[in-house]
């Protein structure tokens, strides 16, 4: 029945020892898991800081690119205008040029200027007589009675308008037929 070598006190101490060992084992596992969790936290913190720094670098580079684009946006257009200035200066140097040569030089310079405008996406708004009045592109200076022209249509162009990249820079000035 009872083992004479085992007493209730020795049973209790052996159970306490086992309990202590179990407690140490659980505590050791918990300690190990805590260390792993702290390592993951450190890794996530490092990843977060790197991502944040990369985001800041991207934002800064984008701001610099926008500033450069704004600063040098006109560069291409200016390159097209430089030959026009050269041509005009040469024309002014010719004091005794015949009228035909001057006319030819002015026409050439105008072609250079229009080519620079085309390269810069600058287009003329030049409505023809009889074209429907469009308040987005035309500015009516006056309304006049006009035979043969429908009401609210262009009678005459007073000054060309200009578009830059499909945006009105200056509307065409026109007279419009009365309704």
C-alpha cells in the first residue's frame, strides 16, 4: 500500500520541485517569446523609419523637379525666339536695303516666329466672317446689323486671338451680327 520511503512531505516537496521546474520552463519560453517579439518590433521600426525616409526623399525630389520645370518651362520657347531676334537685328543693320528685300526679310522673320509659336503650342484664333460666335474663344466688341450674316455670327475679325495648349491666352476680338 504505502511505500515506507515515501511520506506525504516528500510527495509535496517533489511536486513543488516539479512545479518549480515547470514554472521555470514556462518563464523561459515566455522570455524567449518576448525577445522574439522585441526583435520583430525593432525590425518593424527600422522598416518604418526607412520607408518614412524614402517617402521624404521622394517628396523632396518631386518638389525640386516641379521647381526646375517651372523655372525652365519657357526654355524651349525661348530657343525658338532667339533666331527671330537675330533676324530682326540684322534687318535693322541694313540701312539702305531695297523695299523688296526688306519685305522678303520680314516675311522670313514672321515664318520663324510662327514656327517658334507652333513649337511652343501657341495657336491663332482667327474666326472667319460668318462663323458662329463662341464666347469661349471670341470677345464681341460690338454688335452690328449685317445682311447675309446670321444673328450671333462673326461679321469681322478685329484682332486675332491666341491659344496656348488649348487654353485661351487672348480671345479674338470680333464684331457680331445683331439678333
